[in-house]
């Protein structure tokens, strides 16, 4: 057996969205809901016209003007509940099933780092790909992860599919090969990375959210790209409600491998 073949059988990759996937709620929406009197229509228009990071930056500015502290924002985020079974899932993927765990999210680095630290999960997560954010003079400053115009399925500030593909290529250059990739998400922007999965990979699509509706359209042959080509999902699709569903499936996958 070659070194490359041996390595490819020894490593797996699990990629997760954050909001509505690792945590039950949407962290940005929770923070925006604390704006006194609600978010003004002019700020909502920033989301429509200038993108999500511009919208959230204005939310942070409003909270700063209203006197909300870093402690308030941090404490609000770390109190957000994980999806049922998610802590066990991430810990088992990392410690028992030899998965590298990464997060690809359109949230921000401050929120995700604070939440992972609170649940002692940073040791289980290899990398976090999200919009950079840090406090400066009691104001949370957020920047786009990148600016892209090549993916119509993604927001201009973050293409999850390209991030996933680039990470896998980077790991391969570093001598790390992935035999299997699982991706778990819930939103429309999770379709792009799922389309980049290969046969033998697994796409975990959360029931009751936008991604489930879109994936069903793709499976039914009702969704095309701008060149009029049908989208195709090569990975095996699993619909899930909580992380215990994913954990059970992962255990079954590895039981089947061990029995073969």
C-alpha cells in the first residue's frame, strides 16, 4: 500500500455551518433583536443593498451607541444553546472517528470563538472560516471574509464551497488526504459546498430549513446554473433534525467500514 493510499484511509473531514446547525438559533439575528425599538428600515436596506457584513456592522454601531458593552454581547452569544447532541457529535468526531472538524460560517470570528470557548470545543475544531471580527473601543468591527463574484449561490463576502475546496487542497499539499467528507448545514449558502462533495461523501441537510427545500429541487432536477446545466449532488444526502441523527449515521458509517 502506498503512503498516499494509507494516509487517505486514515483521515476524514467534517465541515459545519454555525447558525441553526451547531447552535439552535441565528447568532446575528439574536444580537440584532436587542436593538432598542427594533432595527430601523434604513439599516435593513443595508442588508439588501450592501450585503450582510455591512448590515451587521451597522447593528454593532447601533448597540455601541445604545451603550451595550462587549460583556453584554459576549454573554448573549455564549448563552445560545447548541443543537441537541451537537457537543457529543463534535467531540466524538474529533476523538473517536479521526475527523478534522472545521466550521464555515457567515457569522463572525468573535461570536464563534466565544461560543466554542464557553463549551470547551476549541480543542476539537481545527479551523474556523468566517468573517473576521474584533472589538475596538467597545465597538465590534467586522470585515468580509473575502470578496467574490464567481459564485452565484453564495454571498459576495463568503463562498463556502470555495473555502471548503481550498482547504482540502491546502491540506493535500501538507500531506493530509481526506478519504471522506461530511458537511452539515441548513441555509441556502450551504448548497455550494454540498455540490462540491464527491461520491462517498455525506451531505447532512437540516429538516425544516431553506437548504432542505433547495436540495429537494436539485434532486428533482428542477434547479439549473446560469449556463442552464442541472445541478448535481454526488454525495449521499441525509436529512436531520438534531445532531443525534448525524451521530447515529456517522457511527453506522464506521461500523460498516469496520465490518467490510
